[in-house]
């Protein structure tokens, strides 16, 4: 099933002010007023304002694109409307000075998402199950990255559930079908997805597990090696959501 990124972007931008207290133009001005130019630094700053990583990355990309959407094209906005007006305003808005921004009435804080508590794995015979905490402990320095990935998957695909296995975490559909796995180690995380016949394009490659994980079940078609939180992009989360609908 193809992911309609333009529609997802439209929904994101239409709810932005209600969710955060600022519309697109105000956020573009606020980012500019920080004086930050490094893209990763801007994402980190947006995370501090309460955005999930995927949304912070999306906002930074819009800012880098001059305040214009990434997927919504001009044809989609030609009919006008409130969203079109806000996008035009965002692209034209001058950056306020830092003192002026500080003096402004602070926007209501973004509602923090409820802590994600992965559901208790369904009992399965002849499967060596471990708690999520035990599996995450194996990730060592990559444990925060694994936790971030789980949180963002749960946020973007609420129907997903997780189950602990020996050396990996299974990503399951609501019906219990295996859509993907996250293998953990102190060197890296590996995310494998079942995307059927979809072309294997970067950042994905064909799945390859370590010898100790060669018996992981499932017909996986795509894999990405994760070592940095900045790799958890809207496109990656969309691919996971697609896998949940494919199996």
C-alpha cells in the first residue's frame, strides 16, 4: 500500500496550531530566531520544545525548504484556503529578533505524548521470550536509540505491538502478524521489515542477520542499520507503517 505523504503532511500542518499553540509561520520565525543553522541542531532544539523526533525532522526540512511543504505541491494549494494562506505566510514571514521572541507571550506547551508501555507479548510455544527491558539492556549504548524508535513507531502506528525475543524485538500487527524485527547489540540496531516486492532503495538494503540471529523467523525484504537518532525519519516510520499493512 502506497503511503500518501502529501496527505500526511496536510494533516500535520492543519493540526499544528491546535497541537502546539503556534502555526507554521510562527514556528518558522521561532526557528530562525534561534540563530541555529546546523540542521541537526535545529532538530535537537525542536525536540526540546516537545516535538517527537519524526515531527521535529519534518519541521526542520520545511524550514530548510524556505517554509514551504516538502510533499504538498503548488497545485494542491492553488484553490487557496486557510492552510494555503498559512503556508504562504510561513514562507514570507521575517525572522523576529531573539529579544522580541523572548518578550512574546509563550505558546502553550506541546502536549507530551503518554509514555509508551509496550503490551505484554502474546505467549508463543517453543519461542524463547525475554522481557523488553532485558533485550534493550543488550543494546548497551544504543538503548536510548532503541527506546526512541519504539516510541516513535507507537506514535506513528498505534496499531503496532512489540514482543521480546532472544536478541531482538518483534514488531507485530494488531492481529499478531510479524511485520518486522529490531535486532539489538552494543554495535548497532538493525531494523528488518516485510515489504513484499517493493524495490529495495537506500537507506534500505537486503536483510542480513548475524550468524547468531540466522533463525529469526519471517520473510523480510528490507533492512536498515541504525546507529543515530537522526536516521529515524518520517520516511522510515512511514515504511514501518506500510509493513504493518502489508503482512
